[in-house]
């Protein structure tokens, strides 16, 4: 298509002859790299830069360099670059902005991806805010820097210099020009072994030679330790840098990653539905699916097997923290190579099933589905199922995150809005006769258009109410809590949503049976507790400054004085009201892990927690302190489930015992939000001393947060916030490995570890006595 420069005369009228001459020379090159709309943005950018009044050199540099940028990564970069230049114009000079445009083709060529290019522009804006003087020397050597550093490495190198030489401007300029020893040292520290951009063409040719077709390869920022390669559509996203692994060079690591990603595309005809699967099941199915596509690839290209096998047999750092991780890593190798058994009979049997049936099912990914579910049940039966974090940390260095494998249910925002606008739920009260005559939809649920509330109570033939038999437990209005982001050192406002729910009731006689079964422990506790009970008004004798005379002591002192003997001058006494001014909230962790059986017993963690809470409730009730028992778990930040089991104002009656008997575990442990909400209940109590006693079997974790430090820091912050409000928090943990994190959250004197979980029913009441005695 021929495009005439005269068609854009409106953009050129105000330009001086020098700039117009440059534009005439660059226009045709721009027209080859941009669409007509892209050309309009290109010319509008020149017009906007001229309005800045920063000189003609800036506009000329822009006109000359932007067609090169558009040719490298697309015309979308033109608008992004203009926006970045406008931001920089308020922080630095026109000459630096000209250098910015002059360095853009280098950045586009070395980064090779629009996402990374946007991140580069954002980095420049951040650096301009921290060290604007460093931009000029750094842009002058950008080609050298990006030939040795990834974008993440460049960012760390630059921010170190900005921080280290914040006030020494002369040294700062030398640092950003690579003229100081610490600048060279940081460059070597951040330098990666092999950069993707240097070998992109080689990798494309490598895949074309293997499969006789083209694949699209793009770099992705791999600054995070948990980063994995991924397939987005049919584009292969590889890390922007790869270090040597053992005897394998970085280029060979890239070949292993690229070949594995390409195998997914070549041997996957349809995705697997992810409905009704939990994350652990998806990870294990993905492990089998990786083996299936690799079998197909090795069947056609046998030379790939030794490359992948070398990486799977390579020692990757320290030993795994979970035994099942080592099993799964060994299983991955056994699935690749039938001659390398794991040494575990059940896993080897599963691998033999794979090798015996893979040829007949090599094009069927449902084969992976069935074997993956079988593997899940095998590990679950052993109680050896790793956590999601441990599954994602498997040492399989060349494999991707398997997002390409799955198909998720599509979400239609327009359809959702239509439903919400067209169906508004109505609640109204009705009489008993209207209820009897009109209700005929037995299967109506929470999505019913009308919810009827009956005035009065309707009993069934067996004497129970319809609400007890068929009703659902109510859910509270949402509570919103902030959360602490340790990386930016700020609170995320209203980040977490918490709902109070009722725990389903079961037979309260279960709790009475527990108390009878632990009668010896209860008897010992009763003796200890009797010493803590408030004694009302008591008389304190032998005081020097009491309220009234102690007649017996005064007579003894007078007799001794007249006999010439030493006498006790403490002859007064005082009446004192002895009472305990304490409110206690016992907060129970009800996460999924509490359903696991305790080794050596036939009881679960949740069962022992129930027994401990029952004994403690009995002990505290005997003392007379106001107390509450609550539980919590979480399903992401939008649904923290909080269960008031026994309220402060309530009695430990059949209602509370029934809900304590109904305790069950599920979901995750978002500890910070639960601590804040428990503190909210405690702060409503009039007692001067307030104690929050947390019983948990693990560290804070949730399904929507991969950084293990994030929720630990938030829980620590929650404990500190409660302490400033007068609430003391103490943690009783059942995790034998809790030393590495629990002290950081609760402080050196704010926790205790129960080494023998089966002793929890005895240890929890004793701990309460120690804390409040």
C-alpha cells in the first residue's frame, strides 16, 4: 500500500524546514513498519514533542529512531515510548530525553518483547525519581549493560548505585558510567551466564530442525526464584537468562526448555478440563502429562532423552524439605527412563503402568488424567501429599508451569452483569398459611429470586423445626481488613474479606464423653485451677500501713516490748477484693491439614484440638474468667471463614458443645486476618487484661499467595498491632519445624511447641494456667 506524506499535512504545517526534511527521509521507513493508524500516532508524537520546546534535536532523534523500535517489537511501542518521554520531561532535560529515544532501538533489540519493553520504560521512570543524574551516563552505555545483564539485573545494578551514592553526585555519575570499582563489581554479580536474546535465532532454528515447523519464542523476566517457562497461546516464553547447570551450558538448558514447550504444542490436540480439580491434583496430572508429551518427542527424536535425563538426574541444591518431593522427582525420572526405578514399590508400579500403556494412549491426554488422579490418591492414602508450595518447588529445571495443558470455564462479564441486573433477590416475611399453601419448590437455593422468611416456627412430625432440618446457617456481613505488604512496607487497605459463619452442630454428648474420658487430666487441672479462682474479700495481715489495727498482732507486740524483747511493728491489716480481670479468646486453626491423623494414634489433629478446647473450656469456666472459643480457615483473600463456637457472653451449654463437636478442617490458614478479627472481639470486652491464645498446626499460607514470607510478615504485623491495643497474643503450635518462623511472628516468649501432639488435650489447659496464674 502506497502512503503519501502529503496526506498528513496537518501534522507538518508547524514543523520547521529542518525537521520536515528529516521526516521526508524517515517517513517511508516508518510506513513499512507501521500501519496508517500507527503512522498517525508517530506524527502526533512529533507534534507533541515540538510543543515541549526542548529543541529540534529531540524531535529529530525521535523521528529517526522510532521506526527502528516499531520494526523490532511493534508499533505499540511508539505510544508507550511517547508516554514515558512525557513523564521524564518533568524530571530531566531535553538532552536526556533525546538520549532516551536514541537508546530505545538498543533496548527493543536486546529485550525483544513488548512486556519487557514496558517494564524497561517503567524502570527508567523509577530511576529518574531516585537518581536523575544517573540517566545520562547509563543511557550512553546501555548497549554494553544489556549485553551482560537482564532487565532485572539492570534494575538491581542501577538501584544499588542510586542508593549507595544518593548524596555524592560526582561518584554517582562515575558509577552509572561504569567507572567505579563497586559499579564493576555489581555488574559482575548481576551478570547471567547465557542471555536469551543472544541465542533466539539459534533456538528457533533448532526447533524448526526438530519438528519442521516454526515456533514463536519470546523472553520473559525470570527474576523470581519460582519463575517457570510457560506457553501463552502458541508462543513459547523462555527465561531471559539461563545459568549453566552442572556440565550443561546455558544454551543446552535453553534447548531442553524449548524442546519441552514445543512438545506440548506438537502432541496436544485438546486441553484437559480443570473443573472439579484442586491444585494438587492438577500438579500431579501435569507431571504425568509432561511424561506423555516427552515420550512422543523421544519416540520421534531419541536424542532428546539424554538431554532431559541429564537435567532430571542433576543435583539441584540442598535436600528437599518434604519426603514426597523427592519421590515425585524420582518418579519424573522413572517416567522418562524405565531403567531408573524410584525404589518405592507403589510408585514403581504406577510407572510400570505408564510404560506398559503409553504406546496405546500416546495421543490421549485423559490417560494422564487418570494416572495423575491415581497418584494423588496414592499419596493421600499415605498422608504424604505435599503442599501446593512444595509441589510447585519440584526440582524439574526445564519444565514449564503447564498452563497450556488446562482449559478453564470461560467467564463472561457481560453475561454476569445481565444476570445481576435482570435478577435481584427479594426477601419478605410471610404467614404460616401462605408458607404452607404456596411453597412448592423444594430445590430452591441461594440463587432463588425470592427468599421467604416465616413469621413463627413450623415443626415437622418428628418434633424438630423445618429450619433445623432444612435451613442453612447464616453468614455475616463482610468484614474487611488491611494486610501488610512487607516488600513495599505499606498496608493494602481493605485487602481481605472475612465472613463469620456458624459451625454445623453435632451431638453435644460427644464433648461430655471427651470430658469423662479425660477425667484424670480434668481432676489434676481442677486442683491447679482451684488455686486460681478469685477468693472474693480477703484479710491481709502483718502490714505496716494497713487500714485498721490487727488486735492480736498489737497485743503480741506490746507484750514483747514490755518484756524487753524484739517485737514485730507490722500490727495493721487491710481488706482486699481478690478478682481476676482477664478475658481470653482461644482461636483454633481449622485448615485442611488438621484432618490428618496423628502418627501412632487413631485420632486426628482436629480431634485432639476438639478435646483440648473442651478441657480448657471446663477449666476456664471453673475459674470464672470470661472466655470465647473461635475457629478459622481461608479460601483466598476474598473468603476468610471465621467460626464463633462459644461467645464471651454465652455459656458452655449444649449449643456451644454441639458446635465444638462439629469442628472440621478445610481450606488454608490466612492467619493475619483471623488474628485481627479475634482481636476485634477481645477489644469489646471490659476486662483490663486480654489474652489471645492461638492453636495451630502450621505456618500461615493461602492458595492465592505464593510468597511464603508474605503472610508470615502480615501475621507478625497483626500481632504487633494487637499488642499496641492491649491484646497479648500467644501461639501454641503443633508444627515441629515451627522454630524457623514462629518466633519471628510472636516473639521469643510468645509461643511454645508441642513436640508430642497427642499431649495437646493436657498441654493446652496447663499453658493457660501458666500464662494467667
